[in-house]
C-alpha cells in the first residue's frame, strides 16, 4: 500500500494517518458492524459470539502465519488451552469472575504458545507443518486422558461465570456474552495494531521476508518467533476463554485439528498478514457456514471448498488483500 | 598497528577436504582489504566461519581483545562484526526507511519494543534520513524495496550494514549483479565508508578490488598464498599459478 511519494523528505505522518495505523478505524468498524449484528440478528447472538471468539483465534493465527510466515495446522492448541484454563478455573476452583477467567485463559494460552512454539519452531517448512499437526493431536489426547479435570469426551461443564463487573449477568439470550466478547475483540484488535507497527512487529515481518537478514542484523530469529508465539497464545487463549464463558462448556473440539484447519482456511480466505483480513475471513466463512448448512446440511462444506478454491486461484491475497491491491491499482491509475 | 580483528590458524574440513587450511588474517581500524581467489578457493566458507554461520574445526577469531570463536552469529553482529550478502537480502515488503530505522533500533537495543513507532522519534528519523541521503536513497525512502532497482537495493544493503555501526564490515561482492553503468555509484558509496572502519571485501571484480583495496589477500585451495600490496599481487608467481593466468590481464586496468 505504498502511496506515491510526493515530496522527498518525509514529514512525520499526519495525525489522521496515525489514528488509522493505531487501529482506531478498525476498532470503530468492529463496533459498528458488531452493533449492526446485534440489532439485525437478535436471535442469533450465540453465533455472533462464536464468531467473535473465532476471530480472536484467527487473529492469533495471523500473527504467527501472516506476520512471521510460520504455517501451522495446530493453532487450536492455544485456543483450547485458554478455553480449558478458564473452564477448569471456574469448574474446579470456583473462579467465576469473567475478567479473571479471561486473564487465566490468556495466561494458559500463552503457556501453550510457549510449549507449542518450542516444538514447532524446531523445524522448518513441511516438517514444521507436520510437527504442528502432531502438537494439536498431543494436546487433544492429553485433554482426553485428563478427564478428571477436563471432563474428557463428555466436555467440561459446570462453568457458571458471575456477572461482568458484578452488574451484567450472563443472560439466556447471550446479550451480555456478545457485548463482552465484542469489547474483548476491540481491545485485542487495538493492542495488536499497536504491536504490528511497533519495532517488534517490524522484526516479525522481517522474519517472514528474510530470516537470514534478520539474523545478520544481530537478532535471534528463534527468540522473535517464540515471543510471537507466546503473544499469539495469549490472544488465542482470550478467544478460548470467551468461548468457555459464553457457552459455559468446553469440549474436546476446541482442541481439535479441525478447528485449527478451519482457522487457517478463514485466514487464507480473508488474507494473511493484515489484521483486517483475519476478521473478514472469519465473518465470511462463518456466515457461509451458518446459512449454507441451514440450506443444505450435507453439502455446505462443498460450497465452502469451492469458495476457497476461487479465492486461492483468483484472489491469492485473500478477500481483503485483493481488495486493497485493487484499490491501490485504481488510485495509481488516477494519479 | 593495533589489530581490531584477527583470525588465527583457522581450519575447516568438509569430509577430509581442507576448505579452510590454517588461515590467519589481521585487520586494523581503517583497513581496506580485499580477499580474492579463484572459484572454489574457500572464500564463502571463510566468510561463514568468520560470521559464525559455520564452526571451525580449530583456530580462533578475535574481535578487539575478545575471542569470539564460540559466539553465535547474532552475538558477533552485536559486537560490531557486520556482513553484507552477495545476493541482496532485504525485506522486500518494507521501505528503505523502515530497513534503516529497524537497523538503528536494533543497534540501540530497542527492536524488541512492542509499542510505539520509529517515526515518532525525531533523532532516529534524522539519522535515517542522513544515512539514506548518504547513499542517494532519500527519494526512495517510502517505496517498497521490491520496487526499487537492483543497484539501489545493493546500496540499501550497505546502508543497512552501516546503520548497525560496524567495527568490522565484511562486504561479500558488493557490486555483484549490478549493471556496469551503476557500479560507479556503489564504488563511490564504498569510498565514503567511515575512515576508522575495517573493511574486508570479498570479490572477483578486479577493477573494483584494485580501486578499493589498500591490501589484497589471495586465497587458493583454502590457504592464504598472498597478503600484501595490490601492486605486487599481479607479479606474484603463486598467485599467477593459482589463477592459471585467468586474471593476469586485469593487471593492466589497475
């Protein structure tokens, strides 16, 4: 998205530009779209909350895959760790304050990120992808075996979160859960916007572009990636915690290969390497999933598959990335 | 003459083949040394041993008074041993301004910061502009590296190395792949490198070597066969033999 340079010496970017980079526009967009969803689909808030939790997972994946170039099919391990972390805290330790649960989810996700990152980052390329698949299966199996804590294949129930700030009870219609999730998403989005344009965010992009060059600058590539994995884990963990809080149950599916793969599909659909792409991919995928599976419960995956093939073939940068490229080309022609 | 950088009795074998065989080299501040040698002489291996990308079988590498033989590559960079690459290695999605800013941030130990943006730091921006100006890249500050000409990418590569404030700079064929018409700009940039910097340039381009270097080291079959003044290198019998006369003609240009 390079704007044509008009004058050689660059002045510090104007305030508006900074606000855009700082995520204000994005935060507003999430709030507006979120509010629209709230009023347009008042009976479907559970789906919208699921979308929000999923968006956090896809954002988290975008950090690792989009910004650092690490392809992984095991990212749900971080999400599931957050979900189980928050869920176990509530079900076994009576910690039912939602903000504390969310925090526990973030920490659990970060720890899972450290562990998963430590394993996955040992390898490169195809071996890395295979390791990531192994990681998600190990996490899944561990949760299955530790049924005393996780409820095993029956799922973990008995999660009864308190009212948010002691004021807003989690209601039957999921209004509180939805608004709580939306607030979390906005906060995380702004934090990530700040992160990706920070020096550390530039380093992460550098690792994707050329790890050898990053090393030649005196930076340990491995430690950059591991730090990204921990941050990514915290984000996914918040998503997992949100899922545990809103559905009041945690199942093994939150630690599944399927969820990992779906998250990757959503990211590719929306476009890697930009936070907006992650959000758009999640919304489009889950919207299609919901409507198509209602229309045709047997073949909706086929349509999703066809959609993905179309995107990869004709818009390889994803929906958002391709739109940006199109606008850029149009502007350049006008200039 | 104080030695800033020294390689002592460096050896590396690959499956019985001595690729680096008892190499000893010393550099002082301000040195402009060229390392040349026929293909397969072990130049690349030597660079990798020095930068820490390969481990030597024996021998030592010193920077200042410190033995850095066992240090990892990134740690050597942080101590001021910086290299450039034969084929440009840049972040194609980033602008020259971002490249240089990131290098300065890294030098200052600020590259791990998770908040803030470099453009909010006037002193840093000033230095970025000065460095880009020095290399004639100021007009291209905000254009992605993939969209600028290869010759300018090569200049950016040197600018990036310089932004890290090296004590010793290893230039691996700084003009490789650049059209003849643009090599003059790279040469001019090399001429303006800080006076107290020790530079070791690895190259085939004899014209460039003879114009740049005050001292030439010739590597053949993993051994240093010549270490002396450029004017003596052509006359040296062992060098002539090593090159089988391939570059003997290049002497007339010097």
